[in-house]
């Protein structure tokens, strides 16, 4: 299938073409982990699977940073509890809107984090993800209470590269990312 990649600045379409190749050509074209001195390939997907935290689809909504944040939060919570709790992307999207004082579908990491600090986050079942954004979609009292209760787990965010208005990352940022992954923690990344 073709791949559409987008962010708040636009979208790109990668068109795929079917081509017959030999097994050897196919193997050679497969992605390989980049090995650098002192680093090994790090794959946290088995932990997500062990805790029954599957990848979810955001659909056509502009909620990529919210999904990335929730995935990292689910992982951190599962490390504490040794079990997965699917968290509500919709609640965190609502919380992001509340802290910026306007209804918006999708947020920068800063708004998501501020929303979490102010309101917490509830389980997915308490405020399920909607196919389409609705500015009037509000959490129930049960969801608000559950979100405050989950705040007691004290999930913390650590910036490796805060948004300071500049673009790009350095070799030092890449080394920091590798170190965090080697410690068994996920990284939420985005572009603007």
C-alpha cells in the first residue's frame, strides 16, 4: 500500500511499486539495525506485547504526538505495575485542549504534558478514542476521577531535546536516545 506521512506542516505521499526481485535482492533490501561501537539493537516491542499493549491506529486524526505520549506513558505505567493499562488518547487530547484554552485535535508534546500534569489520564475504556474529532466530547465524571487516581503513579517526562525553536538533533541527542532505550525506556519523538 502507499504510505501517507503527515504532520502539522503538510503531508507526503510515498507511492509504492510492485517489482519482482530475487530472494537475495529482497534480503539485501530489508532494514537492518545500525550498529555503532558499544551499542546493540534495542527492541522494546516484546515488552509492549508482554503487557498486552498493542500499537493502535490514530486514523485520519492529527493526534500523532498524543499517541506517542500515551504509548510512552502506558509503557512506564506497565513497568510500575507489571501489567498493561491502555490509556485514553482522547482524554489526553481533551486535556491538551483545556490547557491551551481552545478545542484542537492533536497537540505538541508540551501541551500533552501540561494537560497530564493538570488533569491526569484515564484508562481507554473510560474515554474511548473517537473516529472523528468532536470539540464537544467531554470526559465523564468517572473518567475525571480515574484520571486523578492514575496521577498518583507519578509518571514523569524527561526532555532529551526540548523544543527551543531550532530544528534537528545532534549526535549527542542520538547518543542520549540510545542510552534511554538501553535502560529499557521508550522515546516519544516528533517533528514540526
